[in-house]
């Protein structure tokens, strides 16, 4: 009898798991009936997710016993909708509503009436239904010191260089995208971002561009376009696009990954460790049996939570992640040392060996200075182990530490502000995030002074290199992963144009006024690329001339036109001296006319962010005048 019962339970258990899933489709709109792209459609408590496209449409397969589906977007109220018997589910979302904590208004009135001397030291932290970052403060009134300890490296904006005196410019390529999602976090919280949080090259490179795949011996292709600057009349824009070779996920080498997770007390907020767990579970779902993953945590001390485990044992890995809890101080240096030690012990020759750090960057025990961290990571990268850095949270976020770690660790840096961003990094761009096809990628350009009077690189301030470092194989530079694109934009003052941006310099006394051969060619510049293969320390060089053949802006590619819109937006956010006549209206016009296919809705989201910024900026200007 007992045996029969066991068989019966086994049959029932098997039947439960053999129940087929079903496909749900529909359209998400706002209260005015306009479609919404970029809406996250999820089955709560699972990693099942989809995102609405540029037309607001979605399709998701859910277990047949699913009762409801959740719809969330940063600018709208989250809504959980019960599934009916049909396969079509159209949903309408309402704009996000600020939900002040009960009693908070009375407290603010009392503060105002009492006129305390230090009222400027307090800020109201509010929550919305759609913003985990805001909700993490629980509606408390917080001292400014608790909310405003974020650190960013200063960005000293590039100025124009006289081509006849300094014709050569060199920089390291950058495919990091942290600045864009971090700026988005500020805007979705109703705040303008700090100026130094705006790294324009990272904002441009957040988006995908359709550059041609490499066809020859090199793993990187280069595309250039020359056109008129849309925000500075008479000036030109040089657009340089790099495309890394795409490798199918099936053909990627085996991975030896070490998750290094910050579980210190500062990581307790909902948009930190809880979001981190969800994000890493998405990554775990992409792993194969031949991949191995380890888990190291650090707080007051560091320890191994999960020894090297096959990617096929997903339940075990997810359980280890789920058991993480926040508490204690932050011994970041000890954690990094232990993670690299574990990665080295399990090193895969011809494989992908990588430490994946997730933190808010607030190291306060052990190695804490930026210089010490930089030297530590520089030593560790010599072992052939790469570093990817993923930032979480707000309030005490240390962007300066995070950028240093990623730059010096031969890896990439991203900021995860919501589960949609985690899906972008760990699902849609899995190969580019974790698999390098070219490392230490450097660009050097020599401008022809016969056509170029002066030039300036937009962004890349923290990636500038000395010209002699282009030839130095010991000098670290940027990495490009499978399928990655990287974009750089120069603004050019043509020869003979009298422009107020021109630097005032004395003519050279001992140098020839004209470079040899400068006027005997139609070449605008020569562009050189230097890179290393992932398993080599010897660089490879190739170059290409670019002719002086500008095209009207309207006839240029969507790649150029959209990246120019993002560049102009960055100039406005930074209140740049070089923004010319750029405006939010002109940015919107440029972006809307270069949306392309936009299957995931990222470019449409950019348009919404520009509108949000326009509103916040106008309010700030009104308040200043009042």
C-alpha cells in the first residue's frame, strides 16, 4: 500500500511539472491611451520577464497555473493584473503618484512655523509605488549628511585643441554605461543629477548602434561619418563607431566566475542587496553546465559562501544568493583578495576567468583609498582574471571607487537601478558583459591642419592618454566584449572659420607654419587602432585614412543622429560651455527622428527622460527667479 502511495505521489508530482505553459500577449497604454514602451512584465517571485516594445506590445510565456502578472515602469504606478482564461491581456497604467508618509505634512508645517536655523540640513525623502530607490528610505525625514555622501570623480571638460600645434589626440575606448542608468535614477527620483555624474561617452555608449561586423583579421571594425554640428553653426561633427565581433553564446568559452557580493550594513536597502539577488539570478539562468560559479561575500570580514559549482546546479546557486543578508562594516579589500584567490585556484586556460563585484562602493574597512584599490587591481589583472563591476543603491554610492576598479581591472562597469537594467546587462547583452574579444583598445587620431583648425573630443575625459602611451603595451586601456559597440564624437572647427571657441595662443616661433604635405591630400585625418587579443600582452595595430567628405546632417545614419542627440543632452546636463544653441526641444527633435527599430524601447525611454529633465530644469529656473 505504501509503495502504491509513493507511485501515486510521484505521478501527481510529475503531472504538475508537465503542465504546459501558456503565452500571454497584449498592449500597455497610459490613461490617455498612448502606448508605453519599456514596461517590465513579470511573474512575481520568478525570473520570468518580458518588456514592452516601442509600440507598447509584449509577449510572455507563463506557467499555466499563474494567477497574475505584474506591470511596472519607473514613470507609472505598478499594477498587478489577474489573468483571465484568454491569451490576450491589455493593461492601462496610471502615472506614478507621490505617496507621502501619513503625518509627514504636519511635521513639515511645524518645522516651517518654528523656523529652525538649520532647516536646510533636512530633506524630505518620499516614496512612490514604482521606485524601489525612493521607497528604501521609507518616507523618513533624513539629515542631508545621510543622503548626500555620494562621490564622483571630477570631470574637467575637454576644450578645443589647435590642430597646427597639437594635431594628435589619443584616448582609451570606453564601453561602460553606468553614467546613463545612474543619471536616469536621479531623474526618476525627481532630481537633477550631479554634474560629475554625467559622463557623456557612457551615456552615448548605453545605446546599441548598427555598425558593420568585422570581416577581416581584426575583431573590431571602424566606421566614420562627418557632418555639420546641430548645436554650433559652422562647426563639424566627426562620428567614430567601433563594432566588436559578435560571438554566439553557444560558442563562448567555458567560464570560471566568482560573484563577490557586498553584504555590509549599507546594502540593506531594497534597491541594493534585494535587487542584487534578483539581478544575479537572471545571470545564473544564462549559465551552462560547463560554466562554474563561486560566491564570496564580504562585510566585516570576507568568506566563501559557495565553492565552485556547475552552472547546471541553478537551484543551489540561487539558494546561496537568497540566503545572503546585510549587516556589518565593509572590508572591501579583503573580499577582493579572496575573490581573486578563488578565481586563480580554479583558473581555466582558454576560458573566461572573471570576478563579478556587486556593491555600492562604500569601502570603509581595510583597503579604502582610491590609490590602494587601483594598485591592488592592477596587480591582480596580471593573472589573466578580468573584473566586472556592478553598482547598486543611492545615498552613499561611491561612483569614484567603482569606476577605478573597473578601469584598472580589465573589465566593464554598469549601474543597476532596476530589474529591467539587470535584464539588459545579464540577459540581452550577456556575451558583451562577460566575454572580452579585444582588450586594451586605444584610438589615436592625427588631424590634417589644412582642413581642421581646432578639435575637441566630447567626453572621455577620464580616458585620455598621452600620445606616447599609444605605443606602450604596459599602459592599460579599455576592453570590448562580444557584440559591444563604442562611439566617440569630435567637434571640429574647420580651417579658416573665425569662431569664439578658438583658443587664443601665440604662433609658434621655431616651427613651420604649415605641416609638410598637409594641403596636398584630401584626407581629413588618419585614425589608428591598437588592441590586444584577450590571451596576449602584445598589441596589434591597424590604421585608416578618413577623407574630408562631409554629408548633410539629415542624410547621415541613425547611428550618428541619435548619438548626437545624446551628446547634446549630456552637454545640457553639464551646462557645458560648448553647448551652443542646444536645447531640450532640439534634443527631442533629433532623438525622435532617429529612433530606429528600438525593439526594447531604450531610445523611447531616452525621449521620456529628456522630457522629465526639461520639466525639472524649468522648475529649478522658476524657483531661482522667485
